């Protein structure tokens, strides 16, 4: 009779990062977004570390490569859209929550415009990052649209992703500094045209 093979001990559950490590990561992401906004998508890792008042080792421990940092900044901005959807849905009537969220979406576009060229230059391209972010965004948009349709504030045939594409088009169609103001005005036009 064969002896049973020894079983490997169960792996311990993944340890939650220490509070100071979580704070450092959040600080790096906030500072990186500001530095990218100020200096463009090609801002140096050293500049980000200096601005965050941390050593380069701390920066590279959290984000071993520039691509890792860019991806994290982008995904963090997309996650803010998902958080905003939950918060606004809890606090505002459906159509007002949708309008407020579309304005937050404009802020997201502003960040994406700043780092777009750097994201495009990522090793292997940005498609994996965009795919992950796109799903988060689509889920948030659908949740808002479903609520607004249920209260008869939005026609059921309206595709909210088409609205997002239209707003996105305003941001990238003209390279003028006033595009955010134009996009905010366009939000009201889109919503007015989407009422039952």
C-alpha cells in the first residue's frame, strides 16, 4: 500500500499592509497625480519621491517601475469614479446623482489627458490597464442609469456609455484650455435630451 503524499501546510493568509505602508502608498499616488499634472506624464520618479518627501527606496518598494506607478495613478482615478457613484447614489436623487457623477467623470478625463501619452508608452501598451478601468467605470455608469430610468428621469433607451463617449470627445476634439467648462455645459444638454 502506498503511503499518502505529504500535504503542504496551508499558506498563511495574506497579511494586510501596515498602516504606515498604506499611508505611504496613498501619499505617493496623490503626489504622483499632482506632479504628473504639473510636469506632464513624463515626470521623473525622483521628482515624485522628492515632492512626496520620501526616499527613492520607499517609492520603488511600492512601485518598482514607472509603468506600475502610472497604472496605479490611472486605476486610482477610475476607482474614485466608483466611490463617487456609491456616495452620490446614497445622498442624491437619481438624476442629480447622475449629473454630479458626470461632472466627476470630467475630472477623471482631465487626469487621463495628462498621463495619456505616458500610458500609451507603457511596455506592452495600456490595454490591460484601460480594460480594468473600463469595467469599473461601466459598472458605475450602469448603476446610476438604472436608478434614473427606474424613477423615469432617464429614457430606458439611453446608453450612458454613449454619453461618456460624447463627453470624452469634447475633451479630446479641441485642444483648448476651456474644454472642462464646455464639457460641463454639455452634461446638462445631454441630460436634457435624455429625459422621457
